[in-house]
């Protein structure tokens, strides 16, 4: 998981910070950029990415894929070009059963597809509905 964490730290959108959130490594929009925080509980900063080591898989959460269908569709279409395994994915969670099978190059591309500003705009539009 260290390799994935390092990749995220190196290529995450400018403006994000990292720390712990919900008991797992988190990458979020800091309060200095988005003071309103997360609408469910305003105290924590606005989440964007998370990692979790579960019993049978590594989970990679990307809120942008949940909120922007075009990004989700892009990832689903690109995944088979980067992995020999079937995509195991929820709305924002990609599950990798073996750490050696993580498509790091695809994750790197994904990290460059959404800026902090775009994420905040999408998020604010979603919570206003």
C-alpha cells in the first residue's frame, strides 16, 4: 500500500492535503481552501480520495468518479487496457485483490483528471440539489 500512497502523494491534484480520515489514509481539500468542510459533519475537511486495507483487498476511493459520470465511464473503459483482471468496483471504490495487480499508470492518469477547484464545484452543485 506504500507504493500506492506514494503515487497518490506525488500526483494528487494541487491543493489537496493528506492525513487520516475515517480511520484510513485520506487526501482531502483543506479548510484553508474550502472552509465549509464536509456537509455531513462540517468539522472534517472535504474528502476526495481514501485508501483502505481490507481483509481481502485494497480499496481505493475516488469521490470524483462517484460525482462525475464522465470520469467514472473513462475509468471503466480504460481499466481493461491496464489490467488482465476484471474490474471490481462500486460507485467510488475500486477494489484490488492483489497489490501487485494495481494498475499504477492508470491511477496516475486518473489523479490528473480532476482539479481541486472542479471537485469543489461538482460537490457544491450536488449538495444544493
